[in-house]
C-alpha cells in the first residue's frame, strides 16, 4: 500500500476491495487492452475532435437509434466513423479516412480494438471502410496506413 495516503483513504480503499471487488474478467480485459496498447507504443496519436454523444442538441426519436459519430484528427488526415447499433451489444462501424485537400485517397486499414480482441476494415479506393460485428464497451481506433506508422486513439467507451 501507498504509505503517503491518509489512513482514512487506505481504509476506504480496503472497504471497496472487500465489499465490491473488481470482477476477474474486467481485470483480464484491462490487462489485455494494455498489452495491445503496448504493441503501438511508437505510433502517432489519433486525437478525438468530435463526438456526437457530447452534443447538447439531443432529441429522442421513435425508431432506430441514431449512430454515434466520432471524428479523429491526425497529421494531414481526418478519420470519421459511425457506430450504428445493430443489436443490444453490437455495432456496425463504417467510416472514411480523408487526406488533406488534393491528396490521393489513403490506403491501409482501420483496426477497432475491443475487450475481446480486434477487428479490421480495409480502406477501399475512396478511403471508406466497414466493420460489421463490433462489441459494445471499451474501444480504441487504430489507423494503419499502408506505408507509414500507425496512428492510435485512446480508449473510449461505446
């Protein structure tokens, strides 16, 4: 234990550990996610610049749920993806990687890392991709261009 913590906080931490322990599958998933993160240690970062879940103009509608739109920036490119619910615990993800104006469409793939592993969608001739079966929960996006270093986003909950 950390001796620098006040005794009250140490006791509170111990109370939580005893009465509400972290499930083993959650710990295993967290360690697995960290090991996958280490595989991209030297990668550039994908910075989240837009998330439709943070929009203040939420309107409930009758019918299918609206997709969640995430927009990421990286040097010279933008990656936008739609998370469309297809089942209670699954998404269909589609998106587009755009180069700066005048650039040719990028090549490579987009990898979606999740608690069970990862799945990838190859970019087509326009820079678009689709991944059909992505589980809900923690998600990290990796853009792996064909001839460059990958760009990795921090984990977020979807």
